[in-house]
């Protein structure tokens, strides 16, 4: 949320800890990745 407030592009990263928040993360983020290797 801080990144969005700063006008930045924000990607959500899938993880087990925040699985219950997945839909909220998708709604707030500009994109979604399963892990950081997708940026390479």
C-alpha cells in the first residue's frame, strides 16, 4: 500500500503466509508473480 501511495508500480508476490489475502492483494497490485525469478 505504501508503494501505491507513492505512485509506484506494485507487484504482489505469491506466498503461503498471505494466501488468505490473495484476492485483496490482486485488487491492490498492478501485477502478480509466483516468485521473484519471474522478474529475470
